[in-house]
C-alpha cells in the first residue's frame, strides 16, 4: 500500500500469519514459492485464516508480483488478474 506521502506502508506484514507463526510452524517461507502442489496448498490454506489476506493480495497486484502465493492466491491466478 502507498501512503499519502508516497512511501510504502509495510506494517501489515507483521500481522500476517506467515510472519507471526514462522518460528512455530513447519510451513516455511519457502513454501509460499514452492513448485510442489502439496506445499503450495498448505500455504494457500494458511492464508485462508490470515487477518491481512486482502492487504497481501493487493500488494502483490500493485507490485505485479507474479511468483508465489500471496493473500491465498497462487501465481497462476495472480497472472490472470494482471493480464
């Protein structure tokens, strides 16, 4: 998200489940960028309960992030949204 003065506000990331549980969950950050469908499904499932899911997906769309799982959406769906 872009603030009024044009700087990015990244604070929402600290409230994400993937951030807050990274030390307590076997699902690692890399799982969000995995090619293996089983690991990607786990990442998508984790996102389904996340309080900042919308902010995460919006950030991916604003930044044209076409790799990985963002806001519970995988890269193929994000690419379709962008093109």
